[in-house]
């Protein structure tokens, strides 16, 4: 009879969250993505990583369900798995996982099950950094959005994004360092790296991965499902080249005249023209482009990512919507090929500003070509009565 050697690495998989923001009516870890749960997909990545003791921290009362997911994914590592109930907070849940680690474990990785698609190489990079002498290491991605510091509803400063990075998991630490930091903790921290840093230890950064995004909202869940639907080697989702051919999407948007302020359309302000009403600035051209791009990439629609549930986009202009959409596409392995837009309206007259509008939209899309055309409906319908604007957009996305 073979005996599995005791590993020097322990992985605490934090799966005790309620998933309130996901709105799925069940603890997040047990929400289905495709044929399996979020936890099952997370464990597939864990068991494809270097051999480790695995402690799953499950919601109290769902330990049996967590065991079932572990047994379905662990293969010949089943004897390395245990399940413990979580606490009232994430920090308490991690502490429960740490208490269940064997004495032989020297390196601890703490991994959020909600980052279900994290590739095994991210685990390997974190372990390599600890082996190279770091007390702790976390995977990070550069921040690509323009970041503003806001007080109330006023922008007060621009934050230098070159100094910023988005933290991911697994976050890895020397066992003695993490145990001591938890023993000394007197406050709640948003992640383990912050707790360890508070204890006086430097934490190294290693490259993260776009697939290691956290499934928090319904839009995140849609994105994970889309990625898993794409063909990939060994059945694992990936972003290197998951899509063999370009894809096409169609978007439409309609806004009525009657808003406050001035008209914003196609990324331009139109002084003297009637404004459009809407949650943001009513820019029907930008909104139709967003829908077309999201449709082409299979990432939902504008309401999913920018709707009234996202008050931060109230009053936002085209640049904000389009640049964020480009980022969403990039994270899913796509880039914008080109966009064609037709505006149906009596006003404003596009002929004198068409080239300007195309430049503004192209700049917001990272330089992708944009063609804008405009027409009337010969007096028919609400556009013919000058009651509003109707826009149709067609977008092509190509593998990044």
C-alpha cells in the first residue's frame, strides 16, 4: 500500500461566503457555472497546482456539499483534503482553515473559491516567490482604468495608476509568518496580505492572470459561464487564444429628447441642441456601441454592467462607457476590430462633425476604427417627429 507523502504546502480554500451580491439564492460557492459549481471549478485549479494539503472552509451546515465537490475533483489526493465550517467574517474563516493545517506545512496559500478560474500557474508563481525568500507573495494585475479620487460627487484628484495593482488570490505566506500575523490581529483586514503587512512583513508581487477574476456579481457569473463555454486544451478555460475567429455583435439604443443640460452624442457635446434623457448623459451612440461590443463578446448587455444598479455611471460620458467596455473585452480575451454606427434623427446634423465624432469614439475604443453615418426617417415615427434619437451599431471583435 502506497502512502501519500505529507506535503509542505497547505491551501486554504475560502468558500464560506453568503453570495448576497450575486443574488443567486444560495451560498456563492455552490452556485452553478456550467455543469459544476463555483467551488468545483476552483478545486479543479487547486488540484492541478503543486501537491498540497487542502482545507476547504465551507458555510456552516454545508460541509457535506463541500466534501462532495472535493471527492469529485481530488482524484488520488482525497486523503489530503479536509472540510471545516467558516466563521462570521472572512478573517475568521481563514483562521479556521489555518487551525486545520498539519504541522508539517511550511507554506500556506489562501485562495478565494470565488476566483474559480484561476490557472494552476498562478499557484506555482506564488510558491516560487516564497521559495525564493519572500515572507509573502500575492498575484496582481496592473490597473488599466483611469482612477479618480472622489469626494461626495466631485472629482478632487487623479490617482497615478502606475503605482496601483489589483490583488488576486492565492495569496501565499511562510507558515510561521501567517500564523503569527493572525495571532496578533486586532482588526479586520480585506485580505491576508494586508494583515501580514500590518504585522511588519514585506509582501512580494507576482504576475496574476485575467482569469483569476472574482465572481461577485451576476455580470461576473455570466462572464465565467461564457469563458467556460469556449473550447480550450484539457477542458480548461484560458485567454491566450480561446476564440478562433472574429465575432460580430449588434446593438441598438433609443433616447428621447427632454433631459437636462446640453446634448451629448457620439462622445461630443452639441451646444444649442436639445439634450437627451437617460441614466447617464443619454449618449445613444455610445450606448449602442457598448451593446454591440458586449454582444459580440458574449458578455451580456449594457444594463448588466452599467445599469441603474451602478450609480457610479450616472452622468458619465462616452469615454467612460467605451473605455470600460474595452477593458471588459480585454479581460475576456477580445479586442475591438471595428465599429459601424448609423444614427436616425432629424437633429443634430452630423455632416459637419462626422469626422470629429469618429475620432472621439475611436480614441475611447483604444484606436479601433469607427464609422458613423446619419439619416432621417422622412418624417415617420418618433425620430421623424423630432422626439428622440435611434441608433444602430454593428461591432466586430477579434481575439486579443
